[in-house]
């Protein structure tokens, strides 16, 4: 089997190995699943200075820290999350999409900055526990940035923008940007999120794109959204006084007509898109974050994943948030993606385990334009990876390691998560979960309180 590696220093005259570089780490497991490359049985990954230096058989690289009954995978990349909603589970469950959205708008007004950060911190921790090393996060307050900086999670933090007034960029966006400036780095980057075509005017979309930042938006998520955009009718009529005037066409066509579809954009959902709209998204190289659990639980439908991929669109996988999906569990999202794709097409091969794992790693990294840095186990890339154990499960002895991880993995099976080669989660290591959970639960209590506060 071919060995992937970068050049290593030659041995000294005495035959001894040269000193190991800073941050050197070698880990091995029953399987390594590089995504870019075939699975490697009894494989190993070596790391130095925060980057992968070699991937190959443990017989050639050495065992280092060995994880029996486990597989090493690229860190999962969550292409669409809302970490600030980590404690919003169950709010408005079963409501029509418009009413559900209003519940969350009202409750967000009941907490302030410290509560937003406490909730986002828990969301970041739960992501790492799920083997997630990177998120593309739509952030209402910006609290995701300090939370990810503290917890060691890689992120693009898309600050959300709403309304029709261009002044919102000089007010809300600028205020949140300045508040999180100290948390931004090469690992935690800034983006902007004009929320959706039904909440943001075309002029404001244009101003957001003009910032030259990565862009995330919600697009073609529900039938209620489509009805409002086309005719100003349906359940959202009651919100007409706070929404931009409906343009008389769908969100995709509306943005395309104003030249607002861009390769810098990641569009979450795209459930309600037809063939012409898929062609428009492909033509303008808009990436899509597929969120099957959220779409199912909100009754929005099943996105046409096969058609989107066949059109050559960059598609990644996202959990959305516990406000609409149960958790930040990317393994559950993987399984739902497989099930939904196969159910929609009535074909068992519609989305294979190998394709699903790529969707949640390199596919999501490609959607976020981070595929040069993360998303696969390749020498030179950032050492973002997870070790997932199948010990004690019905998946051992191994038949198909990728299927075992995709169909049988869970946060409880993640043994280790590394970001830039640094352990950010270890199942058996010291953790401060009690403090994280207590702070987030206190914030949830305020979300449920009858008296509303004004966020600072």
C-alpha cells in the first residue's frame, strides 16, 4: 500500500533518529480513513507543529499511541451550525415554521451577552465531543467566536444581519464584530450572514457581499417561505410588517436576478429548489449546507441531494442547531443523510457510507472553502482528526470500517478529538462538563422566563 508522507530528516551517522519536532505526535488504530485515499488497515498518522506529516501503515510509521478497536478519521466539518442555540431544544416543537421562528426570536430577547457565550461554549464543547473540528456557524450575537477560541474549535463565525436598512452594517454588524475582534484568529475567522431573502432586502444582501467576507445564508428552506416570496400569502402574512416586501419570485431567482449569488456564499437547506434553480446555484458556484434532520423535524421536506451533487455543486453536511434538530451529533446527521437520500430515490446505493463520510468532512470543508487546510488526512494539512471506537459493538470484527463509523458511530464512541494537533477533547481526560452544563442551563432558564431582558 502506498505511503503518504512528507520528507523526513535523514538519520544521523550513528543511525539514531533525529530529535522529534515540536508538537510531535504519532497515533495508530485498526483503521485510518483518510477520505482522500483508500482506507488503511492498521494505519497511523504522524503530526508535528500542528500539521499532518505522514499517513500510512503502522508497520512503517510506528504505533505511537495505539487505539485498538477504533478508526482515525478526519475531523468532522459542520457546514451549518448555530452554537448559540445549544440549549434551545424543544422550543416550539410541532409549530408551523413561521410560528416556530417567532418563538425563537422572542426568546432570544430574554438573555444577554454572558448567557449567549455560556450557551455557545457548551455548543462548542459538544461539537468537539462529536468529533467535529470545524464549524461554519451563523451567529446571532457573535458569542460563537469567543466560545470557539476558548474551546479550541476551528470556525468561520458568520455574524447575522437582518432587515432592509443599510445602516445595520454600521450598527448591529459593526458592534458585534468589534465585540469579538479579540477572539478572531487564523483558526476563528469572521464571516457575515444575511439571514435569508425573506428577512433581508436585496440592497442589504449586496452590502454584505461587498464586505469581501465569507457569506452564509438560509435559502429555500420551507414551503411557507416560498409562498411568501412568490405571493405574500400563507402563514407569514402575519409578519408582513417586519419583513421586506415579497419580490414575487423564489429566493434563489430573486438573488440571481440581483447578481447576489456568489462562490463566497454557503446556502443552508435548499430543500425547495427546482431544476432551473439548481442550475443557477451551480452556475454561480454557490455551496450548499445540507441539514436533513432539521428539515425533517420542521416538516420542510427532503433536499434533492443527488440532483445537487450531480450538478457539481459543493455540498457539505450541517446539523443546524438543537432549536430544530436534537443535537450537534454529526454521526446522527450522517445516518439521516444516508436514510433520506435512499428514501427519496428509493435506491440503496443513493448515498454510500463512503460518500456520506466525504460529505461530512472534505465536502463540508470544500463548501466552506477550507479544503486546503482540513477535511482529509493528507500530509501538510492541519492535524484536525478524531478517533472513533467501535469496541464492544456489533460492528466488530470489521467488515467495512467506513460503514461501521458512519452507521454505528456516536459522540459516546469518540475517544479523542485533535485540532491543530492539540487534544481538544479526550473521553477519559479531565473535563469541566459540569460547569459548562450548569452555566448553559442557567441561560436556558432565562430563555424560559416570563420577563424579557434586552441583550447588551
